């Protein structure tokens, strides 16, 4: 009996001790650091109650219809043995050395306007002679490449369609390390694949684009651990509000497949590039005219700098924007128009948002003293006026206006490809009797997919050319035109 009472007493005592400890660390009595970070706006319990699976389902519902599968046919070229810097990062292009015959490649793209504007990576469509876009609902279109920018690895496409699902652009500057993100794309031809992860770093410069020869390449990547694989390039990186905050571009891998880290172009960097490609067919890039260098402890000690913040200027180009503004060698730039810059990549991104002729406020440190200067940015060729001329060719050939064929028109006419003659002027087509509405299917037996194909086929052409196609009534016709 005594033994039973002894055991019972010990059990009761243990329960009282456990109760006391539990009370000690309850929400009312626990140290604040165990319940809520000093600067956090939510408790741990509140954050976990925001179930990730529910959030990701809604994000997937919004984003997958706006992400497209891109299939490209590339120009054939002789086999080479040159090192390809994209081989280590991109799986959807460049792993095989090109040989004779056309090459097929795949990637992803993001619809950004309901009338068919699509952003993707330059390396997805580079050297392509045909770009096919397949929507999430399996509808397929031949896309026109409106412009490309190798220095940011971005490209803008256009398909002839209306009322498409598209993604709104967010603000990548507000993105925080540790924030949930979702990657949407078509890895390994697995369409509409969604993966999730967190932002693991910002402002990454992996020296990828410059390896390909981009002297003015801009790299300020968002690094995430969302799984990205070959075929994801050009796809969407989306925040939990369903906003587009990046274009998935690269993976760090020795095998060509995902190994834990992926990189995306911040959408704030892409916005100006996309706008320029749409308006001008090329990027109207402004430069400050300096060399830039990240500051580490060794550099600070060598140059006698008082801190490690900002971007060091080891050289100023004579006659450039910075030189004319009074920036000197040895200055440390800390802000561009009140936006703090602490890395070379951050400074590059901020300057990339402006056009030649724009004025920007530069905050810098010189001999430990802060100064503010105003710089008028110049173009790469030293001009401050921005040309409004559209660089891409006008859609007019042989005295006629031409336009891309919509999917519905292709289905109605039962043609796989073609470019429509929308309006006739006083030129060779009208003189030869080609009617308005005629669809050019082939020129000299080469299929025509976009207006660019027609322009290229007729550019600098002399002698006779054979144009084949169908009328608006579906009647097949062929016309031989002699060009001077």
C-alpha cells in the first residue's frame, strides 16, 4: 500500500511540475521572441493558419491559363564545338551543338495583354524561323517576334487573338527574401506545371549574359528554390497575390536539370524592356557612362572608404553622362532617384528603367561627404534624344499591306499557315492581279507563317518570285512576279 501511495504521489508531483512549466511558456507568460518576432506583423500561429495549399490553388487557377507553351523551329547551322555558356543554365536550348537540318526547341511564355502580347526569354526564340504558341486550352497559334533584347534575355511575341487570360504585373521591388512564390511553365514538355518555393535571394548576378557577349548585359536575378527545369524558361514567377513578379530564366546546374536554385528576371526590370520592344522593336537603353564595382572589406581598406554601402566607381567615361554631371573616379553611388543601391546589379537595374535624355538624381559619397548630382542619361552612341522610329520593318511589301493570319481564319480556309494581304496599294501585287484578302501560303515553296517571313523572303530579292496561296473564298492560286 505504501508503495502504491508513493508511486501515486510521484505521479501527482510530476503532473504539477508539467502544469507549471506549461503555464510558464504559455502565450501570456512566454518570452515575446518565442511567440512573435519583434518586427513581425503576425504571430506564428496566425501565419501557419494561412494554409499554403489553399493559397497556391488560387494562384494556380489565375496563372496557368496565362502561361503558354512555346515551340520553336530554329535555323540550321554547321556543327561547332564552341563553349555555350547557356548550356549550364538552360535546358530547353543550346545543349546540343547545331548540325545540318532544323532544330526543335521548347520553352514557356506569359500572356501580359488580353490581345495576345506574350513575354518570354530571348534564348527561347533566338534564331527561330517559326514560333508556335500553344495555350493552356490547347489552341495553337503562329507568333510574330516583335523584338528581342539579348542584354536582359527578354523577347516580346504577338499572336492574333482577343480576350485572352493574362497576368497583371506586380512590383518586384517589394518582394522579400523568404516570401512564397510560384513558378509556372512547361518543363520537359509537361504543360502547365506549377511548383512552389520561397525567394532565397535578390539581386543575384551570375555573370551569365555577359558570357554570351553582352557588354551591357543586366543581371539582377531573383533567386528562388521553386523547381525549374528545361522548358520552364520564359515562364511566370508569381507571388501569392497572383501577380507576375518575374520571368523564369535560368537554373544553376551541372546536369541541366534542377539542383535546388533557379533564377528569374524581376518584372520591374522587364517592364521597360517590354514597353520598348512593343513601341520601337528594340530597347532604347540609357547608360550612365561609368565602370562599377561592388564594395567589400578589401576594397574599402584599399581605397580608404568609411563603409561598405553603395557602389564604387573605379572609372568615369570621358564625355559620358556621369562625366558631364560631375561624377568622379573614386565616388561611391548610394542612391539613384532616392532608391538605395548597394550592388552593381541594383544600380544597373535602376538605370535600365530610364530612356536616353531622362534626368536622374544621383546621391553619392565623396571623401566621406554626401553629394547630390543630376545626370542626363545618354544612349550607347552618346545621344540624349530618343528616336521614335519603329525599328522593325513596316508591314508593307510589293505595294500591299499584310497581316498575320488568325487561328480562326486558318481553320476557315483550311490552311496550316499563311499571311493575309489586307490592303492593296499601287504596287506589284495589284498589278499582277492578287486580290485583297489573298492568303500567301508559300513564297518560292517556303512556308510563310508571319509577316516577318514574307518580308525576309522578299528582301533584296531579284528576278522572278512565285507566290502561292488561297483567296478569301478558299480557291488556290499562284502568281509569278518579276522583281527588278
